[in-house]
């Protein structure tokens, strides 16, 4: 089921990312640098949220909170079990080693107050799980790669 939801919204997410490219700042991703190239490449793709550190659960069969990441931009899209999009926000990011910095550039009504803010994380990818630990923020999340 995850594949079905992912496929349905991939086109929409791609369009959102393309639209966001026009509002991107002068920041560029260091994804291609030799310092973090492997980790940066591992993070690109589609992920579904499966919990927080020490409380990881199975991926949802229907719906879920998805994170889509290119080499320079990210977006989060939540979908309920009926297929309705319930939240959407995203922006650009940079990386240096395992430090990942997201800058939010667009959002729905719920998250628009964070537009222009940056959030720092320490990240690691182990097999098909990505863990983001907030630095100076409480967003500690575990994501599973959607295949």
C-alpha cells in the first residue's frame, strides 16, 4: 500500500519541488562534496515516518507521513487513510558531514509560521532507516525508505 500512496503523490511532490525551486534562496546543498557525499546520496528518496528513536513501529499500510528529498530540497506530505493530504511543507537543505540543516520555505496553514526558519539535525542512515536527531529542537524522528 505504501507504494500506491507514494506513486499517487510523487507527481504532486515533484511539482511542489519544482515550484519551490523558484522561491529557493541562494543556499546550495553540499550534497556532492567529498565530506558527506555517501550520506547525502543515501538520504535522497522517499521516506515514511515510523516513529522516534527507541519507539520504531511498522510502516503504515495506508496513509502516512512522507518525506521526499532531492539533492537540494525536501518536502513533507501527510496523507490520511482515505488518501486526503492533511499537511504539506518543505524547502531547501544543506549538509556538512552528518549535520543536516533544513530551511522551511513553504507550508500549509498549520506550519506557515515556520517559513524562513532553519532546523538543525544530526542524521544517520542504517540500511533502510534514517534517524534525524534535532539539535536545538525537539524533532527526533525515524523514517523508513519507501521501496
